[in-house]
C-alpha cells in the first residue's frame, strides 16, 4: 500500500511541475509577442529581432536590453543580486 501512495504523490508532483513549466513558457511567449508587436517586427524569429536591433540607435538598444534583462533575470532566481553579472 505504501508503494501506491508514493506513486500517487509522485504523479501529483509531476502534474504540478508540468503545469508550472507550461505557465512559464506562456509568460515568456506573451512577453516576446509584446516585444515583436511593440517594435513592429514582422518576422517572429530571432533573425527578425536581430535585424531590428541592427537598425536601433544606442538608446533604443539599451532600453530593449534592460527590458530583456529585467524580464528574464526576475525569473531565473529569487534574489536580484545573484543574477547580476
């Protein structure tokens, strides 16, 4: 009986893990879609983003870079100073 309870608990934990991963993927996808829409990037790929970055001046690039850093650093760890490089 203990074995079946353990399997059930591990199964429930796996379902929760998959749900959390799916939520993070959806958040990142939403963020990227917002970036593409805001900067008028038609090609939804890294190449389209790179082409747009080449056209930016330094101020626009630093703003975009800061937004990416803020978005992805906030998700990688809990303490901000641990992500600073």
